[in-house]
């Protein structure tokens, strides 16, 4: 970590805005500046540092996204468990209600007609009890 601190201090000293920038040199019209094929050494060091920081930030973001996805999945599973428990309770109540229902009473005769549109009397009783709570 010390070498990074030294490097950052060196870069700051080189590019300190408090220091006046050197006056730009006027190129001579007859002289063509040489083509530089490699970036300055300090620029490549900065690029390496920036690449490392970017990789660290991306890795952190990926880890946070994975954690968020896991939390969402856990919440979805918890909600499914709650719904399953509620359905189980409702099925038990519907069975008890069907056992007590007199099929020849006005309510029983009405329920027979109501249940015709459902796959089973239990499904019809669950629907009926959910809507009449």
C-alpha cells in the first residue's frame, strides 16, 4: 500500500494545480515533432491504477447485486410459505364449513348451484369463504 501512496503523492506533485503550468513551447515551423508510439510512463501507471479501481468497483457492485438477488429470492420463498399456510388454513375452514352445511337447507341448495362453476365443492367453498369474511 505504501508504494501506491508514494505513487499518488508523486503524481499529485507532478500535476498540482497550484503550480503554474509550463508555458507551451512554440514548435518551429520547419521541424516536425517526432511521433511518440508509447504513452508516457506516468500515464500508463495512472491507467493501471484506474483499471484496478474500476475492477474493484465493478466487483463490489456485482457482489451487492448478487446479495440483493438472494434477498429477493428469500423474500419470495417466504411469501410463498405464507400463502401456502393461509391456503391450508382456509382449506381446513372450508372442509369444516362443508361438513356443517345441510345440503337441503336454503344455503345448501344455493351452494350446490354456486359450486357448479368450480372443479370441486372444496374449491367453491374456499372461494365463498374468502369473499364472505
